[in-house]
C-alpha cells in the first residue's frame, strides 16, 4: 500500500472530528472514529517529523544545523 499523504490524512482527520462533534454517532461508531483519528494524527505527526528532518538536512551548514523559527503572525524576518 502506498504511503498516505499528509494532506489526505489531515482532511480525513478534520472530517472525522466534525462528524464526532455533531454528537450523532453511536458509542461503537464513536470508538471506531476515535481509533481512526488516533491513527491519522500519529501519521500526520510522523509526516511532519519527516519534513522537519529533511528541512534540517537542507539547512545544514559546516556540519552545524542552523534552524530558525518561522516568523509569527505574518511578521517578516530581518535577514
């Protein structure tokens, strides 16, 4: 089976959350949805970790990682 993409997993997770928030699911349906939600959230976290490691490798300079946070609230970084 091919790797599930981050965006697809996130969309499914958001859909599950919306469905669970309606409160119209049976207990059994809620448990299954919760299990699927946990699986999807772990998958998303793993994909984000992979992306972070790739970015760190790309930013590696002189055998030292230069990691800088993204600017918050749309602020421009002063480089």
